[in-house]
């Protein structure tokens, strides 16, 4: 092989090598751009969702406060009745009124929780982790609302039963409505409401290193 042929052969190999390397470089740049784009999109989604959660904390905190008061009052009232009976005369009227008032508490609490759910369900989340955080929060809110509905039903059934005892000659004052018994069971296993919204917000902040200034 003469000098001219060697030079041409060497240039050919070098040119092909450069083409291969350039192709690999382009693929690498494209892959990095794709990954960076996904991370940026996910972070933007997380920031928006975190802002929504932060905006609902006041309503959620209000619901928690009302719920804690409700549970405390309901347990005290319910415990007294299950231990001593529903009473007689004016006591029956009073217990019927208390049952109706406590039922209104559950409606107010559930209404606050519904506002929180509407806010978080309205987020168009596509990325896996933000959706996972939202799904877990929604599940917790749903369980709370179902339990509140069950307690409301027990109270609404109990209220007229107290008044019916007034016209029951066989009633001696030492028993109580079935609704109160069902309520006692629900209250016995009822968990203290936690700051689920705050926990969800903290999870997003930890996952994406979100600063307070971003929210």
C-alpha cells in the first residue's frame, strides 16, 4: 500500500470514527435532555400540588379542631347515657336535642373535608409520586367522611328514639336508644384526627427539596 492509499485509508477510518462518536454524543445529549425535561416537569407539578395543599391547611385545621371537640363531647355524653340510661321526662328532651346538635357537628366537619378533597382532586397530576401522595390523602379523607356519616346516622336515629321513650309506659329510664349504642362503638375505635394535609405537604417538600419560598 503506497503512501497516498495509507493516507486515504487512515482518513476514512478517522472520519467513520468521528461519525460514530458524534452519533453517540448526540444520543447522550438527547437522553440527558429527556431526563432533565421529565424531572423539571415532575418538580413543577409537585410545586403546584404543594401550593394547593398549603392553601387547604387552614380549612383542614379547622375541620380537625371541630372534630376533636365533637369527639370529646360525644364521648362524654354517650358514656354517661350508656352508664346510667337515657333518663326520664326533661332529660329525654335534653338528650334528643343534644343528639340533633351533635349530628350537625358531623355535617360541618364533613363539609370542611369536602372542600379539601375538591381542591386536591382538581389537580391534573400525571407524575407517579405526586399522584401517590394525593391518592393516599384522598383515601384518608374518604375514610374519615364515611365514619362521620355513620356517626351522623346513629345520632339522627337516636334523637327521635329519646322522645319515643316518653310515651313508652314500659320504659324505666335505665336503657337507651340503639343509635346511642352504635355511636358508642364507633367512638370507641375512633382515631384522633391527624394533620394528613401537613404530612402530604412534608412528603413533597422532602422528595423534591422544596423551599418555603417556592410555596
